[in-house]
C-alpha cells in the first residue's frame, strides 16, 4: 500500500505541470482591438469604393467629379488609417 502512495505522490507534480501547460492562455497576436479596428477600416474603405462605383453607374444626377473626388479621399483616409492601426498592433505585439 505504501508503494502505491509513493507512486501517486510522484505523479502529482507531473500532472500539475501538464495542467498548467494546458490551461495557459494562448497568445494570438492577431486579435487585438487595434488589429480588428484596422480590418474594419479596410472593410469600410471597400464598401465606400463600391458605393462610389455604383453611384457613378446609376447616373442619378450626381456630379461625377465631386463624387469621385470625395469617394477617393474617403477611401484613402480609411485605407491609410486601417493600415496604420494594423501596423501599430503588430508592433505592439512584438515587444
């Protein structure tokens, strides 16, 4: 009976180490708030670009020059800000 007790005492530290390793939080660098916000900005840029193209095709009396200029500015703004947020999140996770 003592041999079984000794054997179970030896296994407890090993089991504790295995449980600690299994329950450690997984560090996934792609799921920070800045990264998700950057992806969201890129999605908005795609939607605005599609809206500008559709509005140009529909020919609803919208002045083309102002439509494309405004759309281009908004798309560039969202693209630059989106890539800035993604780069910021990747730089933050490297530290």
